[in-house]
C-alpha cells in the first residue's frame, strides 16, 4: 500500500448557481457513500460554500475554498479570509492557482502569505505551481516550478498542512495533458523540495479517460480537477481511478 492516500480535489472555479451547486455536491456525496480508495475534496465558489457544506454533511467529502486573503479580517473589499473559510466549514484552501497568479497578478510572495494565512486558520493549503507553455518549450519547466515553490512555501511547514498541485498552465482547460514522463519528472523535482509525506497532485485536463494512467504514477498523489469536476459522474470516475 502506498504511504500517501491519494486526494482527488474538484475545483469548480467560477461555476455554479445555488441549485446546480447543491445538486452537484449532493451527487458527489451520494457517490462517496460507495467504497473509494482516495480522499475527496470539492472547492466551490465562495457563494456556495455554506450550501455545499450542508449538502456534504455526513459524507467524507472535504470542502475547500479556491483562494483566501492573507489577512484575517479588515478593509479588503471583495476578499475572503482563511478564517472565514474555516468558519464556513472548509478544511482546505487552494492558493496560487495559475488563474490567480496570471489574471490577478499574484506573486510567489502573495501565495506564500496566503499559505501562511491558511495555516493560521487551521486549513490545509493546496499550493499550486506550474509553468507556461513558452517555459516548457524552452526546457525550463523544472527550473520555473522549483523557483515558484521556493518562493511560495512558507518555512516550517509539515506535510499534514500542505498539498502541492502541479498544474502546468498550458494544460489547464485545454484538453492537453503533460506526458507521463513530464509529470513524473516535475513531481520528482517537487518532492525534493517539500517535507516528506506531502501529497503532490497533478492538475491539467484530468478526465475519466486519462485519470488511471496519471494516478498510477508513483509520484502522483492525486488530481486537481477543474472542468471534469463539474459533472459528478466524471469526478467519481476519476476518483475510482485512484490507486
Ligand atoms: P482543468 O483545470 O481540469 O479544467 O484543466 C485544472 C486546474 O485548474 O488545475
């Protein structure tokens, strides 16, 4: 048996109104009543967290936020703190997703502060890293991801409070996935920089067809699933592919 239980995490991104979000959460919770080998997590938009928490009650499906602010509270219009996520029922917070790094201009230092905030609030931080296409084509993927990780991880973390998600930007939402060899290479490089036992997820167009071969890689400890997490049956099929 592997020492690290795989984690299949659904990032719903900016999708879902109350009715469909609750229906999706209920469908995932119903499936999760069946035997599964992995840990399960869903990360709905902030507006749905309370309703999804209710829909997941009694299941073993965890709940996460997609981002958090570094501060616990204050004059930060439009932002949500890690403490608020915790208060709403979350156990995890994604920080540094590339959609925030690239569209909201978040730096490694911002991501590090958010990871610290997650821990302060008692959440597990899912720290995302990943290269853009030009960096991969230039043969710089390992260097870029290692630098992001070095800048984004606070000192003094333990594996229990941390998950890394390697999500190459060019593979997100594009239907393209990194090759198995590339995933293995990057995950091995990440492994050298993080506390023993930390889980490393792969993200980037994971779907029911490619999940089994990706999740079979020894260095892959789960998946961060975007698009396919919006369909309970696809999300469940990916979860069933966990080793
Ligand atoms: P995707 O998103 O599954 O839709 O490609 C993955 C991610 O954002 O990590």
